[in-house]
């Protein structure tokens, strides 16, 4: 009887211990845009697996939503303050800044010093507000011009055109050869901005574009008008796929990979997908030529440190969530770099073998950059970005003139 009682007591104690361990298990929710079609999808899977293995008491539940739908989802959640995740993917500057101003984001100053040696301060500027850190940047990217050199050669061109005048001539030669010059998604407005912004910065220069975004200078600038007129000229001359308005970005990227377009201008996060495709040996990466050499240079670019993880201020586990954000960010930085998804914000592994030749080519472009201005829809606040993108959509559709674009944004945003 005593022996039986002892066994029962032991079982009770073991069950109590198991229950205690179960109670100590922490679950953190993470929202991101790393869907199956996203270039960082595998990096996120690997990062989460590595973190959970190193931290057995923490489970991360990863919820992914495609880019445009994600913007709507995270803005709505931040506005209501309900159903927020513990950790969330975000872009820097105005996009994250609105959430910080609303008090929805955890201040990370207490945690950053632990990682400062690996995450240089210069990389944190787009997620720093009033001198405090609110995000963990893990990768940077630029707008890159991908060129199918086989198609260019069919039209008589041996290299990416170096001047705007040559670019126009190249497009005419491509059309004459039955080749569509550019692929773009007309229904995803951010994709259109990846054509507009290089034209604007190559017309007015990085300093003025930054001033316009900051509200210091006006949108109603002759250089802005010139850039939008050039963009609309590309539309009317049918340099873009005539089906653009019906295409999503994934379709456009796949069309470029399939050899349908000579050029595809989009984020350098496409290095991974393009670099592993059969078309890779034929692809060269560069930057759009200068529209006004009096104001701009070839190596002024759109982009910068941007992809970021942040922690909500209402998380039940601030210390654990902050640690997870930094550890995931460190892993993602290197994983994205190696796979070609993005360039690293964290100190890169010097012995890492990158997946393809496009990665060092873009890294070399960044190293030569004269200036770099973040993507407009991330630099601006959410409402301002929506207005800005709407005007770009109207310009693409031909519903407004270049002058009306500049005047309208000056009226609404300045």
C-alpha cells in the first residue's frame, strides 16, 4: 500500500512538473509578407526554426499576407489596436513612424546595445525616431533595372543604354524587333512607383526628392513635371506591356523570366528568383539612365535599409519578443543575402557563398551610390503614400497630365 502511494505521489509530481513546463511555454505571433511567392519565404522558415531550436521555451506562429493586402491589414490593426501580433514586419521611415507616433510600437533602446556590434548604427536610421530605436532592420534593397541581354542583342544593343536618349532609341529598336521593352504591373501601384521614382531622382536629384518627401520643397517642380512627362511618354509609346493594367507583379516577374520583356525594373530583392532561373546567364543588372544631368547622376538610387521587424507595445512578452526580433533579424539578414533576396543590414559572413552573380553586382552598385532615397510609399506616412500612389495610377492611366500630377500633389501633400 505504501509502495502504491509512493508511486501515485511520484506520478502526481511528474504531472505537476509537466504542467509547469507547459505553462512556461511562450507563443509569439509574427506577421510578415513572406508568402510562398516572396523571395524571403524560405529565409523566414529557416530563421524561425533556428530561433525555436535555440529557445525551446518559445514558439513562433508565423502569419503571412501578400504585400498590398498586408499594408491594409497592419494599418487596420494598428488603428484599432486589436488583434495585434507580438512581432511584425514593417518598412521604415513614414510607414513605421505612424505606428510609433500612435504608441503602438515597443521602444528597443534597452535591447539594441546587445547587438550594436553586429548591427551598425548607420543601418538603423530609417527605424529610429526622436533618437530612439523602434525597429530591427535586416535587409536593404534598391530599385534595379534587370535587362535580358539576349533580347537587347536581337535589337542591336550590346549593353544597357547609358543615356536617356539611348534608352528611348533602344525601346524603339526593341519594338521594331517585336519585343516588348518593359514589364510592369499596372494594378499594383507600388510597382508603377518603381518606374516613376528613378525618373524623378534622375531629374531633380536625391537631395530635392528627399526635401519633397519631407515637405520642405514642393511637388510642383519643373523637374517633377519633366519626370512624369517622360513616364507618360513611355506609356503612350507603348514601351510597357499593353496588358500591364491586368497583371500582378508576380505575373510580370515570371513573364520577364520567361523572356517576354527586355527590361524589368523592380526591387533588387528579385535577385534570388531571377538569378536561379534559366534566364540568369542572359540577365544583366543596372540602373535607369539620367534624365537631367544638370541635377542628377547615374548612381543616385531609390532604396536603402528598409525591411524591418518591430515589436508591438502591447505584447505580453516584451523581453522575449524583442530578443526574437533581433535574433530573427540577424538570421534573416545573412539568409536573404546568401539567397539573393536582399543585401544585409547586419555584418555579413565574409565566408558566405552567394547564390548568383546578380547579388555582388547589386552590392557593387550600392557601393558606388552617390545618394540613396527610400521608396516613396515607405518614406511618406500611410495617408500621404496612398495619395501619392493614387496620383501615379492616374498618371499611368492618362487621367491627369504631368502638370496636374505636380500641382495636385503640391496641393494635397505640401
